[in-house]
C-alpha cells in the first residue's frame, strides 16, 4: 500500500526476464517494460489516463537494499561463518550477530590487488590460450543478442567478459557485458603470443586478427591509464596471508584468485611443500645446537642410501654447481641445498623435528628424513607465516586469529578474542585460556568490516553449544626460541634480500626487510615469506593439480613480486627501522675464507655476529682445517 502505481508496475514487469529487466543493472530496459505494463493496464481499464500519464512521468529510483561489502574478503568471510557456527550454533544465521574481524580493509584491498596482478602477470608471461568461447554471429546484430551471448560469463577480479563483433588487422571492436563497446589495438594485446606449454610460447602477434576473430568471447581489463587491454583468466592460483607478529592478528588474507571460481582456501587448507623457504627453521636448530653464522659446511656432492626414502638420493643445488666449504650466512643467502642437508645431518633429524615443532608445526607433519632440510614437509601458508612470526617477534610463538568480537543484536558482546600476550613464563601456548566475563551492551567504537559470508562455501557440521558463549579468549605467546637465535637467523634473511635470492625486494627501498624464497622440484611451488617488525607475510603460487609452473618460475620470480606489491602498500608510512641487536650478541672480525677469528690488522677480514661465548677460535688453535662434520655429540667441533 505504500508503493506508487509506477513502482507496482515495475515489480509486475520483472518476472518476464528478471536478469535483463533489472532496474539497477538495466534501468532503461526496466523502465521500458514498466511503461508497457502501464499501457496494458490503461488498455484493459484498470487505470485512468491521468494515472497513466502521472506514472510514466515518474522517475525510477530503485537501488540495492542489501548489505554493501566495504571490501572483498570472501575467504575471510567463509572462515568467519564456520567459526561463528562453531561458537553460536545455528543461531549464527538467525540471531542478528555482528562479527568484527582483525582484517584491515586497506591491507585486504592491497592483498587482493597484489594477488590478481601477480597471477595475471605470470599468466601473460606464458602466452595466450585463446578465446574462452566462440559463437556464430550470424543473425546476432543487436546489443540484446550480444548480451544474451555474454550472459553466462561474469566479471572476475576486474576482468570484463566481451564479445568480439569486428576484427581487422589493426583494431578490434569488443562489446562488453557491461554494455560498453571498446576498441582494442595491437599494442593492447602485444603480450598475447600463443601458449604452447609452460616453457614455450609462439611468435608475438603481428596483427590483431592473429589473436581474435568476430564471435570470440574474450576478457578485457581497464587499466589505471584509462586504457582497456586484452586480458585472460589465469589458471594458476595463489595464497597470501599477512599477520601482526606480536599479536597474531591476521590483517589480510587471500585464499585464491577468485572465491566464486574456487572456494578452496589455500591459506588454511592448501598443504604444499615450502622448499627452501623452510631452511631458516633448520638453520635456527643448528645455531641452537652449537653452530654459528660463520660455521663452514662443505657444499659438495653427497649420495644417500636412505631406507626412509626407499631410494638412492643424490640431491643437488639448483645451479647444479658445488662451491666447497661455505659459511652458513652465504649458504642461506644463496640457498645452498647441500649445506642445508649436511646441516640437518649434523644437528640430527630427531632433535631438529622436536626443535622446529616449537615454531607451531606439528611434529608429525615434519619428515623424519634429510629431505626435511629442503622443505619437503607439506605445510599451509598460514603455518609458514606463523613460523616466520617467531623470528619477527624476537622468538615468541603467537596464535593467528581473525575474529576480534561478536556482539548480538542489542550490542552486547558475547565473544572476544584478545591479541596474544607475550611473556617468558606463559602456560602452554596451545591451550587458549577462556574466561567467562560479565558483558554489557557495548556500542562499537568503529564500524566493523562488512563481509557477506552467505550460506555457501565449505560445509561444516553444526554442533549446537549448550548456550551462547559469554567469553574472552586469551592466548599466551611463550618463548619458542631465544632472542639471540631469532636475531641471527633474521640477519641472514636480511642478507637474502640485500644480495641473495630475494634481492629484487630491494626495489622497495627499505632496510628492515628479511625473507626467504622457496621453490620445489620442477617448479611446482613458488614461495616467498618475509617480514619486518610490523608485518609477516607469506605468499604461495602454484597450480592446484601440482603442474610445474615453468622452468624459470622460481620463488623470486613468481611469488616475490606478489609479496613486494602487497608490502609496498602495507608498509606505506611505516618507519623503516632495522631491528635492534639484543643483549648476548657480539661482533667480531673473521676470515671470510675460514670463518675463524682473525687479527685486527687483517685487511681481508669482515665483521660477523656471534652469540657471546660461542665465537669461533683463532686459527692458531689448530682448528683451521675443514672437513665434513661427523655425527657426534658436538658436531661443530671440527670446522
């Protein structure tokens, strides 16, 4: 009864074709159909001429009345949905609860953009796989016909579907699903050499018709310069997660290229081998066992008859070159595989598994063989970020969390998760302490990130809680490794960025970044995990079906650019402040060839950092000879 005649007619117009006659997306069509309905009402005597005249003059003011997403975070929304069901039962859907997450909307937007840009750049490096579809345009001459052709296709991550309606040597006209017609010149599709395989592509196109023909369904993206260019939906996938290393708060999370295409959350569900990005944990174990950053380990061929691996194993460096005795710092910087294997052999597999589990990994998920040194464990990006957060926080293991509060429809807070509490004598971190608290109506201090979890996604069984909880979860972050150990590993990973496999990150112009690349066999997985005091971010790139990424697609090429684009935006305005060296460390001059202390007047000497009381000897002590360290109680006695 509160609707006008024109509004009633608009509703009556919709059932014939609710997609095409949509007052929001197709207002002109909707008004045209509305006026037809009004005309039929006049003809049949349901309304008078004056009512008709008044109704057709009324402007349509339809608008979307649902929740408006402030930022696209569908993978987070699904995580929230599942957790809310666990906490609240089925009342989560009907109780009018509001969930405030730890996600920073600015950083989430930067993460979305970094992942989509990184995957599309990778995809275009490997060539054009052709049109998504081809239709016969005979008899299809109107925009309505073209919209019908494009109706099965939806925009994905800014890539607009379009129908090629004309194509000549130097230009093509493409009708987009949004109703716009654009012109694409050869320079707008120059990247589109034909895809052959992951390691090869065909010749660069010489004319537009080499790439497309009328009837092709293609993709186009509007770039920042206002120019439309040919695009392509990438087949490759990625995951990005960023968290605060001191609180455990997840501030950005992207579980894949497009949630509608795949609801599989690769941040939390994707278990992949981290490759060399796992090596810092092995190095940390070696330092704890008695090695130092100048310890020499022989980078030389080695063959294992390993019963656990059930085969002869002959690991190699990626470069297929061996460099002889190598200091640990240089081995980390250049990601030397043989050094990592010998290092783990010297530490002992059993000790290393137990020690590395302190970084938040389950001991059972760490291989009980030497391949662990090369990152053969299958781990999630979230667990890798959590592990790196130990180095970033000075040795503390925090609990990743993404829900800050849940309030009911009256504003009463029924659940709260506080940032991790860092202390030296905390109870076991894995046991979250839940306190029952008296809550009262709380007006939100800020508007929470609005995310539409919907009712789709990963299914989860609902176990109804006895009652809606009234609680605060407190996580204690206990000391996992010493601050000295964390700093020494960090100093090596800072050199990875300054002059090693991650040196491309120096383009960010910062001096406080540390990180490590990772690449698995046949380039099936590309990783980069890195951090400063402010943020820890892990990025994985690969195919869900484990296909190789391509011969040159290492972690520093496929994953690092995604990390860099995100961190450039995330750290904007954040002070560039390298970490302070904790007490218990000392600087000393060493011979870079032997790793031993040297004289003050040695012009070839370099400065290195050691734990107090663990400095290497002077060469006069008779320990200047270098050989493979044997398996003994003190494996680093022989340098």
